[in-house]
C-alpha cells in the first residue's frame, strides 16, 4: 500500500508541476505589449487636408473613409506641427521644430547654421537653415544603432535624372530646389516627374546624406513592391511619399479644367484615394505586415483655413491672403527659431501681391488612420496627438525611452491602449 500511495503522490506531484509550468508558460506566452510586438511600421504621408473635409464633407475619398477607416483606428484629434510642409516632415523623424527656412520649404537648399542648443532637455538646435549638422540625430540613426532597418520610398524620384538623382535625391548645398515645380510628361520623360525634395525628410540631415545609407535606403517607390515580397527584404521602418499629385497636394480632386495636376489627374483627395487603393492592399498582404505590422496614414498639415482677396480702392492693387490658424495640441512648443504671428509677403506684380498669414505656429487638425493586427477595426481615439507623438510612438516600438527633440517634451502622450485594442 505504501508503494502504491507513493506512486499516486508522485503522479499527483507531476501533474501539479505540469500545471504550474503550464500556467507559467501561459504567462510567458503573451507578456509583451502591442508596442513591443510590432516590428514593421509603414507610414504613408499625404498632404494639406483639413480634418473636416477629409473625414467629413469630402466625397472624393471613399476608399480612405469607407474601407480603411473601419479597418483600424481613426484618430480624430491628430494635428500637424507647422506650416507649410517641410517642417512637418522634419518633425516626424527628428523632433526638431520649425525654423524660418524649413517652414517655407527651403526653396534654396542651404546648410542649417546652428548657434546653440536649448537647455530644456529636448536638445533643440537653435539656428536657421535646411540641412541639419550630423550632430542632430534622427529616427533612422536610432534604428541603425539598435540594429533595425529603415527605408524611404519616394514616388517619381529620379524620373528625370537631369533634375534629381535616382536615389537620395536633393539639390547641392546652396542651389535652388528645382523639384518645387512638377514636370508634365514629355518625349524625354514620358511619365513626368512630380517628386518633391521637400516631402523627403531624410535628405535634410547630414547624418543621413553623408552616409552610404542614403543611396541604399532612400529610393524610388517603384522598388517597394519587390521589397514587400518577404520579411527579410522589408525594412522595419518604411516611409512612403507619393508624388505631389497622388499625395493630394496638387489639384482639387475634380480634374476640372485648370484644377488638376500637370499629368492631367484630378489631384486632391481623389488622387490620394487612388494611391491608397493601389498600395495599401500590397502592404497589408505583405508577410512583414501580417507578422507584426502597423500601417499609419497621416497628413503633414491641414490646408489654409481661409483665402481672402482685397482690392485697394485708390491704387487698384490686389492683395490675396492665405490665412493659417496654426492650431496646436498636446502642449506643443513653438521652438526657438520662429516668431508668431507672422505675415510673409510675396509681390507678384506691380498690381498684385500674395500674403501667407500665420496666426499661430501649429499645423492644425488633420486626423489619421492606423491599421494593424493589434488594432480592432472600428476603433476611434479622441486623444490628441501630433507629429511629435508619432515620433515618440515609433521610438516606443523600436528604442523605448530614447526620445528626440520635442518627442521628449514633458507630458507628451504616445499611442497607447486607446489605439492598440487587440492582442
């Protein structure tokens, strides 16, 4: 009897141990947060659209609002960080705020002349110019140091190699940026060239342009589909810039005479929607996305809030004012390199002038969509976020606790459980 009892006790002990180990295994099976599970992030940045239009009154983007928005999380309170374009792209990958050149899109590709660094803990470069010195770091620098890969895909880059290079395309220091003018198709360049340097944030940092990584990692969009074929060829961080028609920047979306893009497309949200309908299914079908992916669709900034025209009764001179409210969220700081309010005057002729009027320093509300296996379809977040929040959220995924520029701002919220609603 004693032997029998000992055997029973041994069996019971084995069962208990197995149950304990099983329980421990269950605890270990899923200990990670969604941020820790995500290893492949895709960002598609569109252009110049107000939230109320994109997600409210517009009928031009049914794929974005009718198909994509219900698939993931709709961020109703996502904001740009500046106007007019480039400063937003720079904020997304470095946390650096506007300066007087970047907020006007660096029509001349100049060096950033740094005179100091803020002592507030955010290490903001004080100065002015376009191309930041190698001491100013970016998300790609962080990724490389941590052993992660990154890549930027730029639509139309290099279409006309007499205008810009086929990789890491940017003007020479001190030169005028010719890509500010989109090119229609011609016999020499049948597809035309609507690449814009100002929508390619990577080429504004010497830490990237002075490295061989720039030529290998900042490439034409045409390379993306092949890279999506396997996990091993898909970068951990992928940034996608459509051309200036397909990102919604040019055209009004109707294609009416005089209101479309140089290639004849409608532009606006119509062309942006078509771009998403082409590329998003390819991304969502990729092995990397299916394994541990996150797709972010955002806008750099909103459009101007109003356009007014005034005629001087005595001189007949016409003044056109494009007014930007510059609304902010998230405790955003203006930074040391600009002032507000500000009016930028551009004489067009003796009888006409154009004013850009910046009432404040933000980029206004645009909204965003996030799609991931870790996000339940139909999720809506009313938490306020901006481009610095985006950078902080990406850093939480790849290099937790290492925050650049204003991504390090006290109290800034990163994407959290309001968005990551599925495990």
